[in-house]
C-alpha cells in the first residue's frame, strides 16, 4: 500500500517528470532501473547474496549490455504484483520485467506498452497428490488460493463459471502468504501461471507431495512492459528481445558468437553488425546484438539457464521452442 | 463598548478579520485540491490511463470468498465495493464488542486486590500492546488456526460444532415461511417484559415495595413464542454441516480469516482499552469508593453503581479513538486473505482496472465517513453521560 500512496503522490505532484525521454535519463543515470518480482524462481529471484537470476532479470541485463556494454549496470527494484503498474507509471523504474501477462486492458487503458512475449505461459492448478484429483474439472466445490494483483483471479472465476463448478477463492497479498496458506491446507488447490506454480512448488515443505494438474485454463503471454508514449525506448527494448530470439534461430550463441563474426550468411552479418547500421538506428553501436549474445547468450541459453530442464523448475521448452522447432517463439527479421 | 466598536471600520474588527483569514485559507486549500485534481486528470490523459468513475458499472468477473450481500462474478465493481465494505463493518463491529468486553475485564482486573489477577492483567496489557498488530494477525491465522486438522480429520466438539482449518461450522437455523410470526412474538414479549420491569422499578423507588412481577417475565418470554411456534407448526429447520467433496457444506461457517482477524483485533485493542478503563477508574475520587463502602455496598455493587458510571466520563472519549483505530486496523485483512474493503476494492478492483486515484479516493472517503459516524455516535453517548457543562 505504501508504494501505491507514494506513486499516487508522484502522479499527482510531478505529473510530467517520468514521461521524458527514457533513454536519455537512463544514460544520465548510468544504469537501468528494472522492476522485478519479489522472488519468482526462474524469472527474477535474488540469492542469499542479493544476486538476481532468471529470464526476466537476464532480459534487463541484455538491455544494459546494449546501452552500457555492462550487464551489471542494472538496478533491480522488487515490486509486488499489485503495485507494479502504478510504480512503473510513477517512474520508479524504466522497464517492468515482472512475468506480466500482456492483456488488452493493461495495454490500452492502463497506459502500458508491452514489448513482446518472453515466455508463453498458461494458468494451471497445483494440488496435493493425496487428494486423488487428476483434472481441474474434478475441482467442483474446491477452495483455491492465489495472490492479489494477477490475472489468475479472473481466469479461475471464468473457468469455474464456464464449467458450472462451485469454488471459493482466497486472495492473499504476498506470495509467501499464499504459499503458506496452501501448504497449511487452507485451500485444496493453488492457482496461478504454470511457471509460477513450478517455482512455488519448490517452496513447499514437501514438494514431492504436490502435482500440477495437466489443465491449462488460460493464455498468459508474459513479457516486459514500459510506459506508453516513448517510441524510441520501446524500439530499443523490443529489438533487444527480438535479437535474442533471432540469434537462437541463426545458431548464434555465447560460444559461437566470435566465430560467427566471420560468417558469410547475410542474416548473421546483419545481426552481428557486420552489415547495415541497425544498432545506430536504435541509438546504439552496430555490434549491440553481438555484445549482448557474447555476454548473456541467446534466448535459448537464457531460457535453459533460468527455467530449463536442468534447473529446479525443469520446464521443457514447449510453446517457447522456436517456431521452426515446434513452438511459437518467433521474432521479426533484422533487415 | 458598543460606541467604541462602531467607530472602527468593519474590516478592523478582529472577529471579521478571523473569518476573513479563515475563508482565505479555505479558498487556497480548495484551489490546491482543484489544481491537484486537474493535474492528475491531465497526467493520466498524457499517459493514456483511463480515468473517471464509469468503471464502477463494469462487470467485476472475480469471486469473493465471503459475501454477506448478493454478489456473483457478474456483479459490478461497485457491488464488489459494497461487499468489501460490509465485510469491514462485520469484522469491526464484532471486534469492537469483544475488545470492549475483554478490555473492561482486564482493566478492572489490573486494579484487583488479588495479586495474581492484577499481575496477570498487567502481563496481558504489557505483552499484547507491545507486539505489532500485523504479527498478531499472522500469528492467530497461520500460527493457530491453520495448524488445525484438515476437513477430513475435523475436530468435533460435541454433536454441534465442527472445527478444522477451513473454519468453525455450527448448525444453521433456517427461517421458513411463518417464522417472522415467532420472531415478532418474541419481540413483543421482550418489549412487554421490559416495560413491566421499568414499571415495577419505579413503583419500588416510590413505595419501597416491588410489585410481584418476577413470574410474569419468564411466562411472557417463553409463553408467547411457544404459542406462536405451535400456531405456525414450527417454521424452523436446522441445516447441519456435512462433509461433502473437499470440505464441509451446510450449516453456518465462520472462516478462519474472519476468526483470526477478529481475535487479533479484539485481543490487541483490548490491551489499550484496559488501560483506558484503569485510568478512568483511578480518576474517580477515592472518597467515592470510601463512601460506597461506608454505605455497606459490596465491591461488585460499588463498582457497578458508583465507580464505573463516574469513570465512564473519562473512559468514553479515548474509547472512541480506540474504536476508530480498530476499524482502520481491520485493513490488515489483506495479509490473511480476508476480503475487506481494502483487499477487494483497493486490492483486486484496483489491479483489474488500474484506476488508482479514483479507487483510493473512494476508499479514503469511505473510511472517513465510517470514522465520522463512529465519532458522532460516541459523542452523543458522551453528551448523555457528561457532567453539566463538560460535554
């Protein structure tokens, strides 16, 4: 709440301060301010020493490399689900990279501009194995737990109404409270995005006693967002994301980036800044994408490092595989 | 004096000057608010954020776990606001009653001549008012109520009460057609008994003899409703809590969210009320107690007839502030998922619509109204009890 009032005050009093040119103010600050979750394994999660990891974090680092050639020129601002949009509006950070679902209302009526999709997700349910439930359709009369400020509340309501099932939903302010309530048995099922559930499951007393139901009840394209009305900043952020995806498609990774500088493929040469002046058009150097990939890897590497099958989350690529590998991850070409 | 004042021009008159400057300050303040409002509307428009109150009519689409008034997912955001408000009122009202009861007991207990009772009450006050309320809310909810067994291993207290981590379940009385007749009979019986008692009391005051009405009151209170029950062929039924599917259904359910919040609010506020009560009792001149003793009144009677009525004059004004804080503190509900006004309206609705300014303004206005109403009621009560000229 405190942040809401703070930001409200900011909106009221400052009015125009935050709507200036974001790239200029970022350059002047010397770092990017990146709004992230308060701890979502695989997406944005601080370790004991305060180092942030996850794909949402790596995306902000990629933008930092593009501008400052230094992945550490990012200041991470943890913010709750409920406060994230107001905080972005009030100028508390420059990019919101907070596993945020791209929806029409947020895009159109709440003054946000979504950059693209970094993770295709969908809402699911987690239940105790001992409940003997194997489908969301068998949750008639169940009590659900979720967190406030997400699309999950509405999706759950839609799903249960559409299937004429009875339900009760308890909404908690903090992730820790919602997990504690589910773990204590206050509710029969926890519901949020499947990727979130996979992370939440690890925080339970006995993760092995719980399963994710196979049902996916919604479309949740998660991605970074910025304030509406700053085209230049939007372009820079958007094409940073596209560069990561295009690099994977072209086989350019952190390991192969140097060797690929000698590639004869025109697409690779354009991506790495050997041909054309694409970086300059964004206000960057022409080797911007090369620098990002060299330091942080392409989309696939970031995915595997954050949430992939070798991480505790063990999420297979699924929908997030490239469009030519059975998924729907697709980026417009750099040309 | 009159002539002297007449010689001054009216703008030199201090009384007029005071009014003038106050009006000026008020105008300036109004101008600041108008400017802030205008600025906000402009800033929102520039950032392409919707503004205005039209959203209150839109469909809410989400569910609420405790609804005392009609609400479904198809209801409007405005209706969701009312649901939250009623939940706030419920938890505040119950907690105000409980905290007052506990507070009076502990406050009087601290002055007890019994060493153990006095020390226990001191420990109560010093412990509970020094632990932050949020911790107490979380403790009662997660530390106590959530450690109860699940629905399938529920505790049964006798045949009537079922207790588990989903709440307390008791059989619910279902009012069937004709039940209003029985209720009306009960109300009539109670009113008649009250009148009868008042009359007997006044006769006793006048003549020293109490008319023998003691038998009439139970006869009225039991008799009239019984006749009504018989005439309407018992229009009540009981709905029993039954294990169905995931949890218990039927009966009257008290959620652990409501119970936990009520416990924390009542127990915490009671510590403050106890101190107010103690201060009130100590403010009564010692001669009053001694006089009561000299008249031969026992301790209980002297408390009830002599000390507490006089102490109330000191107790009521700070008590009103405690009630106000309690109502506002109930917004900690959001920590444990109780759907109060802040959780539902300034939480979910704000997040779905993004209209922070409108929603927070409305929420603040509602809390202000609640506080002003509570204040006004307590002031009325205070006026009725205050000494002449001290109201």
